[in-house]
C-alpha cells in the first residue's frame, strides 16, 4: 500500500478539506499520513521519510501557501527524497491572481501538480493514480 502525506501548511488551521482528502484517499486504498494543520515543510518531509511516502499533498487555504512552500523541493532533495511527488492546492496565493501564472510559479518551485481553489479531490485522485502508476 502506497503512502501519501497530507496536511495543511503554515499558520493555516483549515481542517475540513483536509479530512475530506484523507477520507477520499483512504477509501481509494492509500495509506494516508495526515499530519494535520499548522504544519511546517519539515513536518511534511519527516513524515514522508518515516513512511516511505511517494507523494506529499500540501493544502493551504489562508492565502500564504506560496510563501510557506518556497524551498520545499530543495529541502526534499537535502533530506534524500528529491524524487517525492509534490502536490499543492487550495487558496495558495493572496488575492485574485491569474491561476496559470500561479501554477507556473509553483511548478518552477518544484511542485508536480498545482490545483486552484475549489478543485475536487476526485480530480487530484485521478492524477495521483496516474502519477503513482496505480
């Protein structure tokens, strides 16, 4: 069973979506390691190392995801898990910005998938299955 680390990064306490993601991924047969809210990059990375996770799914709803996620790929590389898949979604930037530009910035930061606000976990699940070869 493949492990996926999920959580809410930074000073964000939005937990409802996190629980929906956990429920959906667990029902799809994944070992979901939910590190909860108010999580640091190191929390995600340490959980991924401990569970041999192939994917980290970062949620952010309070608008500061771009700041909270900067340098995460580099930290994964430094920790020896440079090939882990990084997904991010939610309200990940402040204000109304063109999402294509937002996506490009996160891809440039080393994220593999970037989801706009309101994206269904079912769409992400389709991508997860494709990316993990399930």
